C-alpha cells in the first residue's frame, strides 16, 4: 500500500448494535468520490439491484460505483488492503440497451474507462451487469441476479452546499436526461399520495413521459431499480374514467397497455408503469408502488427566469430570441424558506436553449419551463426521505 492511499483508507463501524454494517472507505482526491465496501460477506447480495439498495442504506447519496481511470488504483488498493472478504463486487455499469455497450448508472452515457478481463464483455443478453474480480482487478459482465457478490459503492464527498454533483449537473443519485434530473427512489415504496408528496417536496413533480424518447429513458431506469411498478402522475380523480395529468394539461403522449388502461368505473384510479413491459396501467391509488420524480436543478431554474423575461420582450417586438445558458456563475441551493415554499409547476416555454446536462444529447427544446407558483394551493408536507431497509 502506498503512503497516499494508506492515508485515505478508513474503517468505520456504522453502529454498535447487533447487525451493524462494518465498512471500509477510500477517498479519491482527483474526482472527489469516496468508495465504500462492506467488511462482512453477510452484506453481500445476490443481485445487482439489491446491491444498489445496500449502497442507499449506507447513505442516501450513495450508489453502485462507477470507476474512472483516476479512481482505479485507489479502488484496487481499497479492495486488496481492507479486510473485506468478497472475491467479486458489483459495480455501477450496465448494457441493458445494447450488448457489450456498457453505460454509466449515473449519467446513462457510455463509460469512459474499463478494465475488462480477457474475452469480456461477452455478447450475451443474459449478462448485463458489471462486476470487479479481486483476483486480478479485471471486470466481467455477469447476470444481474443469481450469485452473491460484494457491494462496491460510490458517493460524492463532501456533498456540495448546492447539493449538485458537478459531474452530472444533478443532485447526487439523480440521473440527467434532456435538461431535467430524474429521481428513481431505490428504497421508497408508497401509495400514490405519498409518492406525490415525496416528489413535490423536492420541489419537483411526479413523472409523466411526454415523448417516446423520454418513455424509453424512464422504462430503462425503472428496470435498473429491480422494482416491478412505479407510479405516474396520472389519475381520474377529477372526472371518473378520464385519465389526466395531475398537473393540468392533457396527456401529450400515452403508452397504455394494448388491453387498455384497466380503469374501473366509480372509483379513483391512478396510473403506473409495469417495468416488465413498459406499458401503463391503473390500480387503486392506495396500493404500494415505486416512486420516481423529476426535478429541475437550480441552474436551469435561473436560466428559465431569464428566458421568460426575454420572451416577454420578444412578444412585444415580434423578435425571436435564443437563450444560451451561462455556466460561469455559482450554482446555489435554495434557501430553507424556498425549500419549504410554493410548489413548482410547469408552464409553456416560448424560448429554447442550447444547454444540455452531461451524458445526454438534446433531441428537442424544453417541454416546460418551471417557475415558482405563489398562488399554488397544493399543501406542502414535511420532507419525505427514502425509507430505510430494516435488518440485512
């Protein structure tokens, strides 16, 4: 172990209670990430999806590790010099979209560094998840379930005051797509009301895909959680059998199951995604399902305010404007009063921008601008955190 890495390797006991998880961590000063492994093989998981949940139990800001070239030696030393006992570890890369084309769990972009073993990855549709073999530090593509492996997590350290990961443009563990951050709650399951409350507390909103490309992205990331179903922001609470967005506009895109939505007359129905097919169905709103939210980061909220101001001028002069986002200023987080303040609602956008979050190419102008709505009457609940998983 070299001197630099030795100073970065730390052993933590998360709790003195029976069943506590013992972890080793190593910090990479180049990228600002901490890497975490669990000491005891009892914390190994037999699926990539359970490994993601294990990371999130460790910290709400942690997920399975993606390793860059700058991080490789530090992670290698962590696994070889700690007393973590596993011979293979789950890592945060996948090729569910295209065989042998592994992507980042954090951005959805192609990975920029890999250390594959000989003849890996294989052209095998049953091997879609990445793993690290400690015997040689090479990576392998493996089936996402069926064999116990250790859990290698990664988290930004420390969390910036803006709560934005500069590598993704989104809060830690959220995924960027088309200038919006998506929060797929790995641990949280709840009824429709609690899902809505969790999203609007961000402040954000429940997801309602508005295009095929957005639906494809959402379908993929719901699959990557291992959950079977996720709530959508669609109900017939306003008028029986008339399924509409809870945010007002009519649905601009639909993906109902070929057999129909399953809506039942004379009762309130809420829509959800079946992750096995990607189709939309309805169910009783009190049933437990996965929670997913969308959130516009502060930088784009600032940019939206400028766009709305210039658009207002253009409506008078009949001139057309294109807003170019500036990235030379600090991104600051909302104040505590803003965090508990009015709900953010989508409004029509009259100007487009040329800004994109890392990892994704824009296919169209913004669907929405988001603004603070001082007259919004929706209730604001206390912050909803991801539920912890009890036991091992």
